[in-house]
C-alpha cells in the first residue's frame, strides 16, 4: 500500500509538470501534439495514463477556449498599428491615489467614484491594462515581457497624500435619552452633523464633531435626516455610524460662560420652527440660562442654571426678533436661511438714535434676553419703589428712612419755583432758576422732571450721588420711566421693587387709613380706584425687565417687613445682575 501511494504521487507530479509545459507552449505546438498524440508513446516512452490524460486535456472545451483566446491576443498584438501606444502604464497606482482622495471628499459623487474604483474587478482590469501596456511598450508579448503571471505596475510614490481614514463610531443607545445631535444636508447632498448637544450621549463620548459626514448607520447608507432617524429608531441597543471627517478644520472651543436672563416665556412643543421639539428647552421669564453654543444663527444651545436640566435648543435673539417684530419689506434685513442652512443677508436700514424720540424707541424694543453675571453678596446703591399712583410708595419710603436713617437716605428735588418765605434752600427743595433747570435737562443731569403750574420740578442725578457718597442707600419713589436710566448705569445699581395695587376694597381701606393718619388728603372716587388697579397691572407688564421683586401692598406692616428682609438678603446671597454693571 505504501509503494502504491508513492507511485501515484510520482505520476501526479509528472502530469502536473507536463501541464505546465503545455501552458507555456505556443498554440501551434498544441495542434501538433493533438495530431501526433499516438506517436508519443513510441517516441518518448510515455505511459498510457499520461497519454489518456493529455488527450482529455487537449479535447476539453475550456482548454480549447483558453488556447483560442491566447491565439487571438497574440494575433492582435502582432498585427496592431504602430501608432497605437499606451498613454500610461501606472493606471492602477493612479486609481489607488484617486480612491484615497475621493473616499474622504465631502462630495457625494466623489465618494461614489471611490467605491467603484475599489471594486476587485475594476482593480483587476486596471492591473491587466498596465501589464499589457508594459509589454506593448517593450515590444514583446505579454508572457515574454513579464515572465510571470503577476501584474507589472510602476513603483508607488513615497509622497502619497496622508489622509485620515473613514472611521466607525459605536454608541450605546439609551431608551429614555436622545443621542444629542442634529443633522443637515449640504449643497453636495452629504448628511452633515450640524450640532452636538452638550451633555448628550455623543458629546460625552467625544467621537463625533460638527461637520462630520455620516455615510452609514448600522451598515445602511443614509442620505437624509429622515433615513437617519428611521435607522436610529430601528436600532436596538447600539448604533454604529460610519463617518468621514470634515474637510474643514473645526476648532473645539470650551463651553462659553455666557448667561442670559429670559424675559419671555418659551414652550418648544408649540414652536413650529423648531427642527426637533424633543430637544427644545422650555423656560419662563426670570429663568437664568447658560448659553453653551451660538454658532447656529437661529438656535442656541443652553441649559437652566440652578436646575438639573438637560441641554436643549432655544431660539436665538435674532430669530425671536424676526418673528415677533413686523418690518416693512423694503426695510427688512431678514436673513434668507433655513433651519440650519446658509445665510444670505439683505442690506439693513439703520436709524440714528434721537434722545427726544426715546419713547418711540422704547416702544419698539423687544425684551427677549438680557446678559447677566453672578456677583457675590453686596448692597445695592439705590432702592427704587415703583408702582401706580396711590399704592403707598411714599408712605413706605418715609417709614424705611425713619426706621434706619443711617442706612437709608432720600434725595431733595430741584425746582424752578420761586422760594417762599420761611423755606430753606436744600431743605425741602433746591431752588434754581428756570435757565439753570433747562441747562440741566439739556445736559441729561436729571433722572426725571415735569412741569406743574408753570414751574419745573425734577430729581437731579447729583443729589442721588450725594446720598451714595454718605454711604447710604438712596430710596427713590420714581416713575417707572426713570428705571431705564438707573438700570443701564453701573453707577446707581438699583434694586427695583414694584408695589402692586391690591383689590379695590383693600385699596379703598388703605386710602381711608392714609387720610385718618394725615399721610394723604386726597379723595378718590370708585373710578379712580379702578383706574389705579388697571394702571398697576399695565405698568408691571411694561417694565417687568427692570423689576427685582413684586409686592402686593395688602398690608403696610407686611409690605414693610418684606422690603426690610429683601434688603438684608442682599448682603448675604449671590446676585444675578446685568453684565454691564460688571464689565462696563
């Protein structure tokens, strides 16, 4: 059995050797062997098994087809015109470099070309072309030129472009948590990561960046936000992204330390412009928002301060101004922009600010966000008590000053009225000439002023400074219109308390009490009381931006204690104040 096995191995090697000889023989030799196959045994001493195998091999249709193809190729090469020359012999190398470059391109068609050039059949075709081109250039046959079945290509260049490969990103999907990204389709049809939500699953892992091109999700090609959403929903526990890096150099900045005080209420579920309502952030007036990202001109990323809330999208100042304000088309500068698209701006019409038209600009002002900063405990310089007429502001001011004259002080008004007998200048009024008063008005040195019986009355800013220099808090029972000047200056730093009117019955009792104590001599009708309540509500809505505290004056003693407690807390708690108080 051993000898028989060894004999069979030797015969197999002899047959394979004869086959190799046939493959390297010219077609004419194949025909000659077929015609004289029965004479081989006598001439060469070939065995019967070899003769039978050789005969079956030559008569095999597949072998005959290969021989015919070889014959045709040889004839074409030998009969080609002299002017047919290959353009290049390194097309495989060129295709390889082109594939690498196109694979990282942001253009959809370039990536499609890269996929085609990467297919094995195309690569084999290009290698065959190079092999034939080399043999043609050398003037010999294909087999003679190479002496091998390996393709002959030019050497690869060592200075090939270094590029970053397409990467695969795997994320574990949490049932109750969104991934934390939004996407957009660019002008080339690529699905681009528009933003990464701070605090989300993707942001925590740091594997995706804005500008990355999403090619596949869980092995399925995606080209639209809808397709991406469908694949993410269909995924069970993990989501796998195949992404190409952005061609732009996107810098990763640290989260901004910008804080905004919300001056309006926002409900994302009712916003028809929000691209994804689930990632919207609801807020109310007075909420402090930390702004994390403002790259998108329409949607900011933010989170609430002091609350354990996730990061969400809020409308930008620009977007909210555009949809809340009506501007004539010829004066509009609205950006032509989609939710995350490209901006094309028209020319903006500008107006010069005029102080005499201050009230007109105030009417047009949209109260949306106010930049604020967190300050350590400190005492404000002024206390502004505002409200409608007849809610007890002056009574409250006098009671505060009398309770602690070393802490609180009040201003002495200025008037152009002639000084009367027994009146001391600087006691109840500062008496000045009308010309001097008008010069003070022109120089913007008055907080507020008005005219009564042909005489001018007003509050000088210098008188407020005098009280502050004494180390006291200046209490003002000014009109709400004066709050803007106080609030926008870091010099006065007011704490504003709005004294709201109670119901008509309580308001009438307060007037009766004031008249009985001599604090008021006015007699008000029911229409006057009704007008006071309505005006109080209107003023609170109009000047809500400047108000730090609202107290409904239902009881003088309770109101007084609330104001004193609020003043004491200023020196014990951190305070959110306008940013211009800190950085101006």
